[in-house]
C-alpha cells in the first residue's frame, strides 16, 4: 500500500498576518517542527506537546541524550555530567505484581531498558525487604506494602546487567534509598543479577575529594558500575559505598526547585565542600505531575542549574536527577546536559561544539537549535520511536485535601492529580497533617487503602473491579 508522505512545519504560535506556511521535506521532521505521528520525527526525537506552556499542537521533542564520552573521552569520571532518573522503577502503567491496586507516586514513563537506550546513566532505586526478597517499592515508614510494591529488584538489575554486557564502554551509577535489613541482602541480589563483575570496589573510590580515575581506565578495569547506599553501615558490612561520603547533594523535592536557592540535603556536606568529588543535583518537585514536567524542564531548569552551580562553588553537577525525563518543550534535560558538559569538558556552549584534542575553549560552529540532536554512539543509540503513555497524571490520592472536595482523574493503577493547583492543594493539605507532609500523605494512602471498598463505593465505580475507569471523573470528599 502506498503511504502518503507527511510534511513538517516549523512549530510556533503565529501572529497575524504571519502563518506557519513553510513547507519542508517529507517526514524526518526535526526538533520543534510540527508532526502528526510518532514516525514523523527524526532520530532521537518523538512527537509530543506541552499544554502547560500553551503548546497544544504536536511537535518534535528531543528524547535522547548525548553520551559525553562519545565526544570527549579520557577525562576523570567526575568531570562529566550524566542524566539520572528519580525513582527509575516507578513507571506509570507498570502492572501490579502483587494483585493489589497500586496507590503511590509515579515518576517515569518507560522501562529502565528504554531509559538506558535513551542515554540515562544514573538510577535512583528504593529497595526494601518484601515477600522474603528484595523489592523496588515507593513506600513509607521503611516498609513495603503490596499496594506500594513494583517488582523484585533483581528484575531491574538484570536490565542494567544486560545493557552493560552489550555495551562494554558504558558506565552506570545506582543510588539506593536503602530499607533492606536482611544481612547481605544487597550483596546477594547484585550477585544473583550478575552485576558484581562490573562493581567498582569501594576501597578504590577517592575519599578526600580528589579526582576519580578516567573513564577509559574504569572501562579497561571493568569497573563500570558505581553503587551507593543511604545506609552508612553497608560500607563496612557489604562493601557498598555510603553515598554522602563520596558526593554532595542538594535538597530533593520542593526545596530543590525554589528559584534562586540550592540548599544542601541535611545528610550531605555543604555543596561547596571539596572533600567529596561528586555532585548530585536533584530537580523534581515533591508531588510529581506529568503534565507539568515539560514546563519544569524548560527555562526553570536552566536557572536552577546556574543557581546550584554557584552554590557548589562553580562545580557542575555530575548527576541531574529528574522525573519524567523525556517531557519538555523542545530540548529539555538533554539540551541542558549538553550545555553542562560543553562548559566543563571543553569550555564551549554545548558538547556538540567540542573538538576532541583541541585546546580548551576551541569550539566549532554548531547547528541551529531546531536540528536533530547529536547521536549518542553505540552505547545509547536511539532505536525506534519514543512512546509515552498518554496523559495520565503522575500523582494520586497521596495529596487528597482533608475534608475538602476536589476532582480526581481516575486511572487503572491509581488516582491522579491533574494540575499545579491540585499539587498546591495537596501540599497545603499535607502541611495540615503535621510538620512532615510527605510522610503523612503516604500514611493517608494506607488509610485509604485499608478502607478502599468504602472509598471506591462512594465514588460509584464499577463494583466488579477495584481498578478505576480511565476516562471518568468523580468528586470526592474525605471526612
């Protein structure tokens, strides 16, 4: 069957008497050009939009990172900036493996394998004891429940192992929010996954702020997996590096997205400390909302990177941790990482301007912003089209206002807030519970789950299934 070719238009909001009438080549639309299907956009791009910025018509958006070592190699590991996904396992529409309706936050939209393919090289994973195993859960009070559980940790670790085996020049970092109390539990799950053969020995990690080995040396020695834990005891008992001995970190959640402010996390040394050579920058709100992520990954991200850079004594973050990493109004987190690496590695405005072997500050001309991003190389090369999960918001009843009615979007695996207004209401409600709204919203989820049948019947949902219809809405009042 003959397929009529699609055509690309430059995507912008026209003002009379101008109209977007510039007709370009069929298919392979470039960055910011209008598109109609996933296959319209060129390599490394996907067809999406950003309604929160008023960009409702679909256009080509960047969906893939440039792997900096594919352009400038041979420098110490701590000279590079890498994309990290916050709660990489907490994926919208991930099937429940416990049989319970999941009620928790969601932070990403595609599998860890696809995240790796798109250039993600750092993963935040929450690990718990659960069902006589180690599971990935997005839970509270240090305990995993059947309604906060995602999958056995070994499943995700095997995805990472497969990637490292298939891509022998790539390096991956894992940061564990550690609630595992089983003796040697983490050691066992990493060994069983096959990742132990890539383990960077904690004894060889720089402990006084000195440079890390070069990426080339790490690859040659097969030290291609860096693992850090939030449990300080695990360094002595299992040889897993205690995170804040080796890196500084800003506050996660809402405190980390306040314009003009970049405070250090309480467990971390000050950001300008030179006794740790890695810098983790958190950039995600406490309440994740999918539809807002494209807006958050525009100008506010650039401003926050600049703020944190100054707070860290002019040190560029080595890891940029975000929610919904692919959502943006164009280049998004990928473009800002290119700028970060360009400035650090070669003194240029973007990594695509770097010239291997040239003096620092010697930059080649770069193409305009509306072109396809630089390919990542074999390790993270983009294959296929990026498919997002649609318009399901990423937050649920965790933030339900106390004694106040509001509209809840219903979805197969949770109840989701749909807007920034809902997020603000959720934060206000949480602050009324106590001084720790994050914990209390999660405790509130436990209450809702315990009384789920009554809760769902009040919403007049179909009694034959606890899952909620994806399109309907209901007004809910909590008393």
